[in-house]
C-alpha cells in the first residue's frame, strides 16, 4: 500500500518528471569517484558533479557513485553533463522499479536490487542500484551512503585480480556479481530462520510462530520478485552481443547467470519448505486440540454413568408410600454401596481406556 501511495505522486505529471519515489535516507547528496587503470588508481569524494567532467574524456576507467536521489538540481546537472535521457532519470528516481536493462545509443542502463535481511526486525531491506555504463565510465546511483562495495574498491586499490587490467564492462560485472553474492548471504540468513522455526514448531504452537512463517512467506515472494528479472538482464547481455561488453567478459557473465539461477532455485526450495512449515504448524495445533478433546471426552465418558446414578438417587420419592420408591434408601450401607459402584465403574472405564491405549 505504501508503494501505491508513493506512485500516486506521479499522477497527471508529464513523462520524465523529477519525482523521487522512495524514502529520504540521505540528508545531503554525496558523490565519490574512483579512477583507475592498470598502473594508477585514485579515489576521492567530490563536492559537485562538475568536478567529475574532466574524467569523462580520459583513457582510464571511472566509477562515479551518487548517494542520494532527492536533490533535483544535482540530478538535472548529471542528466545534462552525461547526456542521460529524461525517462532514464525518471526510472532512477523510481526506487520501486523492477530490475531491467535498457540499451541506448550511447550507454546501457541497468537496474538491480541490493537486498539485506534484517534479523532484528525480521524483514528484508531493499536498495535500488541504478547503473549507467558508458565506454569508459560507470555512473552508479544509490539512495544512501554506506554501501557494501568497499571490498570491490579495495580490490581496485590493491590491484587484486584482473579488475585493473580489464575494462568498464568487467567493472559492471564485478558490481553485479557483488549484488548477487549478497543474495546468497541473505538466503543463508533466511535458511537459519527457517531452521529455527522448524525447531520451535515441534514443541510450541505459539501464535508468534505463525506470524514468523507468514513473514517468511512474504519475504521469499518479495525476494523472488526482485531477483527473477535480473536473470533476464544478464541473459540479454550474454545473448544479444552488446558492444559495450567484450567477448572475454561474457564467460564471467554466464557464470553470474548460473549464480542467479542457483539463487532462484534456492528461493523456490525455501518457499516450499516454508509452506511445509505452515502445514506442520497447523497439524500440530490440530493434534494438540485433538489431545485436549480426547482427554475431555474420556472425562465426560467416565462421569456419564456416575451422573446417571447420582440423578437416580437424587430423585424425591416417598418410600413410605410404596416399597418400590427407591427401596435402597433404607439400606444400612446404601451410601457405601453407592460409592463402591462409583469407584468400580470409574475404575473399570479407566482400565478399559488404558487397555485400548486411549490414555
């Protein structure tokens, strides 16, 4: 419902209007820049996007990160300086966008979802990552500062692996690879939650468990919704021979495609497991209810004949009028006989139930 309310802000506006659909997480837009080649690397925060213009025409690989999407003035400058289509900027501001790829004449636009699992609040945290891939630079748009791309930057700084020797296409692959790797971490945490719930269900039928199971179901549905389209993004790159991606990078993208398939398969498996947990939870509740009903039924069954005896001898008959009006009332040991019958009948029924293994 929050998404529908946010989308309503765009009603009646012309296409390409600057409407930020998301939460304002970054007080001030911040920009950092990493410029590198095989022998050189530079990392710095820059004050304005104007400071990055000189890096557009050099022969190095430049990675520009923009944190914060709510400042229209800065985003319009980025649109103007880097010749970005206004509809692409609209998609960047729409943080509810599904993962996709758009191939333009001068650049490629890719949308992916960064996903974390917050165990404390028991929910997924999603952040949209928008990439604009050009010949020698990548623009990366995020909602907030403090991403998890620092290990990738350290690899660039320390010249680890092939990244400093490769082009901007490999950098795009490395960014997407880190996003997909984080899916595995998220699924690992979800798997731990599923195991914990599985253990809780055995001896516990608390209503909180059903809430956790339903939350897990919604989480997995949301996870699948944001991961499944990314498969088509990578498939489009590897299948359509996009000029921005060199042939030597394609095998890495195919490997990334396989990782996404693994994530999707794991997600589907978890969905089936969670559905099974819900069935198990409902079965446990039903079994416990049956146990309670069985005990109550046994108790009621034992007291039915006893209630009959008590009812018979509780009737008001005058024995002086007729000897057949409860003649047992004149027995010397009638009270003891009555209790003897009660104990005998009750004990006999208990023995019968135990013989039948109903107790």
